[in-house]
C-alpha cells in the first residue's frame, strides 16, 4: 500500500538496497537541487535501503518500496505517482514496470548499467522479455565499454546506449559530521584499528583467525566488524565470544574499553562515518563467494584496502585499484588457514609501515578522482528528458 501523502508528477529514482542508495546519493542530491519544483521519489526493495534513504535525505525526498513486477501492482504504483521520468540503476530490469511506464509516456533512463559475467547467459535465455524492455529506454548509460556492448548485444538500441561511467566513483569524502563525532568519542585514538566492512558468513571466521595473529604482534589492535545484514549481528557477536575475544557492541553506546579486542558495529548507516576513523579496511564479501562490496567507499577516504580473491561484483574497479597499487588483493586458496595467514601478514605490514599504508590510501583515492563524471552526465540527460 502506497502512502496517501505521496505527490505525483515528479522523478522516481530506484536503487535496490544500501549500496545502490549510497552510490545514487550525488545524483539524488543534484535532482533535489535542480528540480526543486517537482517531487523526487526514491524507491528501494529492502528495509536497510529504506533506512538509508531516510538517513541521507530525510523529508527532502519521498520514499516507498518498489512493487513486485506484477501487472496490478505496477499499474497502481504508476497511476499513483504518474512520474515524468523513471530512473533505474544497474540491472533492475522489470519488464512489466518498464512496459507500462513507456505506454504512459514516462521517460525511462537506466544509469550505471551493468550485466555481470554470471548473469548475461540468463538474460540471453529470456531475450523475448529482455530485448523489448531494453528498447523502451530513452537512454542507457552503461558503467563501461564492455557493459555497453553487452546491453547492445541483448537488444538495446545502439544510439541510445553509451558508456556513461560508474556513479560509484562520484562518492565524496563527506559523512554525517554528527555521527562521525559520536563515533570518534567511542573509538580509541591511540590504537591501530582494522575494519572488516560489510562482512558475510565465512568472512568473520577468516577475519578472527587472522586477527589472532595480528594481536600477537600488536596486542593493542582493535578489530571493528560491520556485518552486512542486521539479522547476523547476534551471530557475529557470539562467534567473536567463541574465539575468546573481549567483545563489545556498538549498541552498548559505550567507549571501547582498553581490554576490548573486537567491536561489533551492530548499527545501520554508520560505516561511511567510521571509515575516516580506522587505519585499515578489509572488504567483506570478497572471501565468501559473494563477489565483494564497493571498495570505493573506503578509497574516497584514502584508507588502505585489503580484499579477498572474489571481487567479481566490482571487477573493473578492483582491477584499476590493483593496477594503481591502491589495494592489496589476497590470492585464491582453498585453505582457510592459508588465507587467514595472508590476511594477517598484509594487515601487519600496513599497520606497522605507515608510509606504505599512506601510499596505498592515496593511490586508491586517485582511482576515484580520475573516474568522476557519471553523475553529471546522468543529470544532463535527466534535464533533457524533463524538457522534452
């Protein structure tokens, strides 16, 4: 059920969950400023994405969940909001929604378009649905040349499909200053802090094994763990206790104790604010066949980064970081012990060699800085579509 208070006739921008909403932040902020005379509606699929919208934009945007791609649901959604433009991010291709929006005369823009190695075969199998869906877009901005070619091969109109760059490079090194100050008052200022960011099942076990070795050399080190999914907060806390670490939770709202080894960030929307306060970031999802998470988020804060062997969700970004020596990538190995040993070795190297850590962080930031511009291209196209 859509909120009765929603205003119609504006711009809808859809980002499925937390990562997409964060990547869309510069674009949404630009829309709020440039199109102040029309409502901006941000839709998501997940509760964590919804909370991120509220946290970042408050009442400056409207928010609701995108309905399931079923005819009555999408028809009711479009009838209520009657958007002038529907902006969809990455691979959120919903045939019913796109078809109905097109028939209503709604302009359609796909930004940050991505077709992964894993999904292209699936899209090809359903070309009878995918091809007409892609052909209804007024424009498709792919993340890079490879993705542009994939969209065209799936049926996108070539003259309406271009390489627009990756919105995720347009992150800025800003965070909620109030939240950052709150976290700074909790975290220790004279201890080396490692963050295991956006962790999944399997990541924490490896992280804890590696951290034991780190503690042997740096007994005052602190490991901050940020589980990707809130429903795992308790599980990760209990796992840390099982490894006999002195463990605190962010929800306790207490300063990290001198004897605390592991700090579980069982909170939402605080990771970006915490990046500036840690010494090293280990990317979760890259050790557990998830495909990794966005390494540009710590890179924009000039943090040194360690990843596991699976960064397939961010393969181009990851490759640029490696070429520019902006991250350390661990080699694939079937042995958890071997990977944990590598992780401990690299973490200790970065924590004890401040010059090397600074160079890595600076290099990572340069990758971000040299690839900016996708947001402006998208805004220019939105302006053109609004005026058509």
